[in-house]
């Protein structure tokens, strides 16, 4: 089957990661009281973005190899 | 308890739905025949089937239920993983998958037909089909109830929306769609719950802080101080731990009978491995699943332990109170989500929770439409139709299965007892199954009559045992003891439902095992050795994977998995 699942996984988590990173940077900081003072949106947004980009890289790499 | 989702959380949820539906839509053009729809054309790489293998089981009962058990019983809940699931998954991969995949059976009931006879298949297919639609209905009900409770969403709307989403993506992409979305859900759960567990654990003072705060939880219920954080040290006697079981009932009842029975014979999970692209990939599926699975207690059980520690150390409590005044353990995960996650990450955690409910439903629906179409419709109602006809029937069965599930969801919301009753009956039917498969695969003399009557006998044995046993504090009825009451005998006492349940499974298994052997010896083998080739151990050529690199060899992977599992048991002894 010519459908690489890593592509949608990569796209989705890159989007979520970017969204949370930006929101962590510009959003209301007072709400991080509940997350023990950690800007968890920013931290975890970067982690998810890295994961998403990693998946995308793998998918694009194998696509180039295939064609 | 109430959670307020922000616009950004809704955006995350909607984007998830779009991806889920988009994957279904992308896969539509690959669905050319029934084999594509029901078996994914046997073309999926092992890492995908492996992650789907865990996720299919990661439904409502797993995420909500394991956290609840973590709060109620502490780290002993990890036995469901480190004694139950993991060894069973290794056994499935090494010893049973060669017969499932090699026989070219399209479903577990079809294997029973090839190995035994038509009536054994029929019994298994029909009970399985009924069970899956009910389970999917219960999953839907649990989701809608939760959304109503914490978000104030409309119960009916939640049911319709979740049903329509699952319907659309399976209708379009069949099993492949379900499998791909299960993988998506796997990553959602891992990435959504990791920050939650991290924050909660940090808040309570790390593992050492948690251990300390769990001491009063244990002593308050008259158990030894370390009961909530030591998995084996308090298993000597049934009265020493909150589960009410000792090591023998645990290892044999939960580990050997219930877990091996579920992971090795339930088509819901086995179907994922059967979709793999070749024999080696099929055998590696449960092993690849085993690696993340053995770490899952950190994501699903640990939150429960943290929540109960908080509950006892916070004035006024942490968890909401249930009907009888005790903490409502099922609210563990939603309470933690609301407490620690800010808007943004809350959307991720919440979407992960919804995804797990939906993939639990989807897993049941894909298993149902396959068994219905191949094992019931094609076998008994309309044989010899075109492949295109069965593909159409598969889609129709998906729609029908979901409509019946919705019916079951409403049934569950009206009559809680009916659902308890049904689950009880399924328990009776399932408990003996593993004995039948074990004898079928490893004893060539086992016959069709032996298997069929062994299964019936095992089910009956389970029902009789249930009627004779009763846990402390329960009244005779759905919890057991009804037969003893009728016969004016005093029931066999158990400390609680769980211990009673483990022993019921053991009785069912033993009855089925002995009956199958006795009846097989008394009846003539109905299959020739030629017919049994590829289905029974002694008549099947051994598979060699010696030419694969070590990390692709099932036996090597299996040994690594078991070694780590033993290590985990020792660390948390």
C-alpha cells in the first residue's frame, strides 16, 4: 500500500507543537500556576514539534529513496 | 467537577477529527476487494500493526479503569501488565502466531473451523459478534456520560458525533483505517499523558514523596504500610492486600487463564497482527507492542496512585465523592487533567482521552464486521457470492453494527443491570477459550466434538462456580452466590470480586481442558493429518528466521521482553 502513515502523524504533531509553542509564548501566563509555574505549553509544544518534524523527515526521506 | 475548554482546546479536538476522517478518505481508493477491507490486504508494516495492537485494547476500560485500579489497589494493578499481558503477548508471538497467520484463516473463528469443525466456529463467532457490539455500545455510553459530566455536553449529541466519526472512517477505509487511527491515538495518549504524569509526580514530591504519602492510604485501610507501592511483597495471603488475592490465584487466574485467554484468542487484538505484511511481521507485532506496553503502567496506573495519595493528604479530598461517599475512582484521569493542565495542553490530553474511547469502539466494530461477514454471513446465510458482494456486506455490517451499538449504549443508560449481566455471561463464555486453543494447537488428537463440548462445559463450569461463590459484603445475585442460596448452602467465601473472578476463570479453564481431553479420546478424529498441517504444532514445519538480523527475530525479541519484565517485577517487588 502506497500510503506512508508517518506523513499524517508528522503533520498533525508539527501543527499541534507549533500551535502550543506559539500559544506558550504569547498566551496568558497566569494560567501556569496550575502547572506548578512551568510554562508547560511552551516546553511540551517544542517536544511535540520536534517529534512531528522527525516523523516528517523520515516520511520524506523514504519517499525520495523510493522514487 | 467541571472542566472549561478554551477555543484553542476545541481547535485541537477539531483538527484531530479532521485527520482521523482524512485518513479514512485517503484510504478509500485502496479498498478494492473484501481482503483489503477486512484484512488490510495483509500489507501493513510491523511497527504499525504493533502500535495498533496496543491501542485496540486501549479503550475506555483501559485508560479510565486502570487509573481507577491504581487508586484502589496501588501498584499491584501492574500485574495486569507484568504478569498478564506481556507474557501472553510473547506466547502469542512465538508459539501461536505461526498457526494463525500460516493457516491463512481470515479470523479467529475461521481458525477454529479449520482446526475443529463448523459448530465450534459457530459458537465462537456468534458469541464474539454479540460481545463486540455490546462492548462498543458500552464504550460509547461511557464516553457520552463522561462528556456530559465534566463538560456539560449533551448526552445524545456526544453519542451521535462519536458514532458518526467512527462510522465514516471505517466505512471508507475498513480495517486499515481503524489500524492507522489506532496508531495516531497511541501517540496522542503517550504525548498527552506524559506531561500530566510528570507534573503530578513532581507536585507530590517524586517517587519517594509518593511512597511516603501512600503509607497512610494503606494503613488507613488496615494494610501494611508499603501495600500500595510494592507489587509482590503482600501477596502471601488474601487478607494482606486490597485485591483480595494471593500469588497463586494471581499468577494462574489472572496471568495464565484470563490474560493468555484475552491476548491470544480475542480476535479484536489478533486481527491487527493478521493484517501484517508477512509471517515475520505478524510474529513481531505483539513483541513490538510489548515494549511500550510494559511501560504503560507509568501512564495509566501511576496517575491513579498519585490521585489517591493526594486525596488522603489534601483536606477536603482531591477526587469527587461517588454515590456511596467513597472517592469516585473513575474520575481520576479527568480530575488530574483539570487540575494540572492549562488550556492548550488540556486540549491534547482531552483529545487523547476521546481518541481512546473512539478507537476502543472502532476496534470492536472492525472485528465485528469481519466475523459477521466471513464467519456468519458467508458461511451460513449467503455462501458463494462475489467478492464485491462481501465488500458491500462489510460496509453494511459496519453501519448496522454501529446502529446496534447505539442501541446498546441507550440500553446501558437505562438498565445498568442488563449490562452487568451481559458482561458476566461473556465472562463465562470467554474464560475457557484458551484451553481450547492450547489443545487445538499443541495436541493433534483434540477433536471437534471435544472442543465444542469442552467449551460448553467450561462455560457451564464458570456459571456454576459463580453461583456457588460470593465475595465478602455482597448479596447473592449478580455478584454470585445465587445457586448456593437456591440450594440452601453457604457460598464459598472470597475477599472481594476480583479474587472470585480469578478463581472462576481457573475453574472454567480446568473444566474445559479436562472435558476436551476426555471427549477427544472418546471420539474419532474428524480431520486427517493432511488437513491439520499448518494448524497443529507437531504437523507444521518449523519456521526459521535465522537469516533475519537479530532485532527482527521473534525469539530474540521475546527473550529481551521477558527479561525486562522480570526486571520490572523485581524493581517494584
